[in-house]
C-alpha cells in the first residue's frame, strides 16, 4: 500500500508542531518540519538563507509566472533564468516533501504541503488552530516580551502564513475547505488532537 502522509498546518502558539511530533511518535514514523528547507538547499545548491527569506516573506524577487506563482511542480535548472526565484525555491521544497512521501510514511508540518498533496491518496491534511488567549499564553514560553509585543508577533505571523499560502497555493491558508480535519487545540488539548487525527485516519482508511 502507498505510504501515508499527515500534513499539518498550524497557527503559531496553537501547539500544532507539538501535536505533529506526538502523532509521529505514536505512529512510529518520521516527523519533518524545517528540515525540509535544509534538504532542499542541499539538493538544489541554493543558499539556505534564500529559502528562509522566501518563507519569511522578505524576498523581493519578481514572479516569473505572471500574476501567480501557484505550484505546478516544474523545476528550473541551475543554468536557467529564475533558478533562485521564489517559485523555484518553493518547488524544491515541494519536491523534497514528495520524495519523502514516496520513500516513507511521515508527518510533515507547514510548507503548504496540504496543497501540494491535495490529490494524493492516503493523505490526511490537518489544520490546528486555537483561541487567541491560548496562543498568547503558549507563545510566552518561546517569545520574550510583553503581551502586546507577543500579540503583534502573532498577527504578523498569521499574515505571513496567509501571504505565503496565497502566493503559492492561491487560496486562504485558514480556510477549512483546504483541509480534511480542523482541530481546536485550545479546547481539545494536544493528546485529544492526536486521538482525533488517529480516528480520522481510521475513518478515511489511511494506514
């Protein structure tokens, strides 16, 4: 049977990454997040800093694909114009995710993989969110500063993810129709989020 993949998109402070790690451990499969950036850099030869700039929204390189850089999977060769374009950098990340899925069952966080794998069988696409107060509280564990500064960071991060998703997937990052399962980690807690994902895998026949 084809390897299964669980993709997890999440709001910062929702605990989505933690849920992903817990799920991968319970399933006995690999967990991938920012490692994909380094792997894509290693394979392409493109400086890893450029991958970070695209993800953080600080890249200013113009699109080579007219008005939209929507993912189509095509890679630009090193000797061609646009090799280090935002779209090519994204496509290398998508290629790494696709290669991983072909080799093994895994849990992948972020990188718009829910869009890249939207037609892939044996795939469950999850979005983890949480109430604002919960996100602020959890963010305090990782971010120093006042609540006002943390809230400013969260709003900026939400916008960054929305802009990134719109650019490469052409839709609304937080739109439930882009996912198979949406979970409120603030109400469920992390353990029950994992249980809900396992239950949904069972319902969808993913194993």
